[in-house]
């Protein structure tokens, strides 16, 4: 009998950014965060896991290239946790269940978008890895439990286990048992909000989020202010804005938090620059677009890379695309300006 499962998981883009770990092994964050899980097909990881008594070791392929699973690595931790759950929740309870926890696994994962370019590939990647092993092992566990495991692969991955608007509660337990993702609102709660992804540069980023965060935690005074004074209120306010479908507040908080995240990166020693001149140009265009309209019609946000994500209600998308095309015509660095904006206007303009 073949023991194999394939699942896929989407990217999520944070409105309140996770940046900083209080425990680097368990991946416990220094602040809570909140994101939107993109529900289109364009930015997904698809992962197949197979267990076989003939396999001689656990192996992993990313986009067709084999990656070593080092002992103690995050991938190793996730696989070990899921094998242990298979044993305790399935095999120990049913003696006729195949002993998959004793077999080695082969895992193959594909991203349909650039890897490690600030497009949250680790989020969808680890979410897909964890959910494919959970499906293979037929684990009777909730998405919340899986989010605790995915978190140990890549922090932001815990949020990709849910659709819609998702918070990652930082928690306070030292074992990480209360640091997991919760759904704030389903994808259908607030239809018509779209994410326009402007791929400014799809090369691998210079400073990985892991080393960047560590440097920031060690050196930035601004991070301490952000953790204590800023994020708790923003988490409460943006959750309320989502519940009330208040785009103005949602957008203001999203832009302010992106800017503070990049300020914290700049406040790091040595400083980290994730945005480039094109990114800053996108900020200027969206700020001016909102100012001229006398209301907030779009919100930008940038992760650990130069690519822009613009959140906007559907009725504004056409205008926004026209603006981007006008101000960045033939922009050499805009390799694929409209890689995704969920919904009907899909495609290049
Ligand atoms: O989960 P990581 O280590 O890839 O970190 C993600 C950090 C940001 O994307 C910049 C912010 C976030 O909350 O997703």
C-alpha cells in the first residue's frame, strides 16, 4: 500500500509584522502579528509526502533540488513532532494502524512563485509541509495544533494554516504551547478586499529574516518601544477594524506598521535595508493617491524585501493599476508587476 499525501498552502501577508524572537529554538515571537491569507492560486506551495519502509533516510526536495535535512534543523523538528504525534494519537491507540512513524519520509515541495524574495515562501512552504505530513499520518489534530508545529518551521507559517484574517498570538508560556494562530475573520467575512502584488525584484533577499531579526533584537531600542507600546494597541484596533469592515482604519494601521517594521530594520546595527527606490516610489504614489482622494483608498505593505503588496477594495483596483503603470512604465525592476491581485482583473496590464 502506498502511503502518500499531497496538500497545498497559500502565502500570507502581514499587516502587523512579526519581527523578533524571544526564543529562537521554539520560534516564540517578541510580539503578536496579524496577516491576510491570500486565497488565489498564484502564491502557493504544494507538497507531497510519502512514507515507505524501504526508504533509508528522510529526504526533502524544494522545487526539484534536494535540500539536506540537518539534525536539529527546523525541517527536522517539524518532521519529528509530526512523527511523534502519529505514534501517540494514532498508532498507540490502534494496534492495526501501519507504523508510519517508524518509516522514513520523502517530501517534495514546489512554490509557484520566487522563493525567499520577501514573498513569504517560508510561510506557505512550512504550512504545506506540516499539513501534508498531517494528512499522510491521518492525525486527529486541529489547525491550531498544526500551527504550533508550523511555527517551529518558520514563525509566519503558523498563520498560513488558516484562511482569511489571521492573528498569531505571541503567548507567554515558555514551552510555546500558547503561541499559535487564530482566525480573526473568515475570507468570506469581508469580500472585495484585494491584494495587488508588485514584484519589484524576485532575487533572493540579502539578509534572511532569521539573521535580521536576531540583529534587531540585540541592537534596536526602537524594537523595545514597538513591542511594548505600539503593537498591542494595533492588534486590538486592526482586529476591530476587520470585524467592522472599516477599510480606513485597517489601511492606516497596515501602512504605519509596515513603516515601523522598516524603521526598526534601519534602527538595527548594522542597519538593514529591505526596501529600495522603487519600493519608496510605490509608497509615494499610494500616499499621494490617498491624499488627493481625501480618503484612504489603498494601503501598501512591504515584508523583508522590496516587493510591494497593495491592499485595496475591488472598486479601486483599476485606478491603482493605472497609476502604477503610469509611474513605473517599463520599470526594469518590475519583473512581473501584477503577479497577483486576487479576483477578476487578474493578469498583466
Ligand atoms: O517567518 P519568517 O521568519 O519568514 O519571518 C517573516 C517576517 C515578515 O514577513 C517580515 C513579517 C511577517 O509577520 O510575516
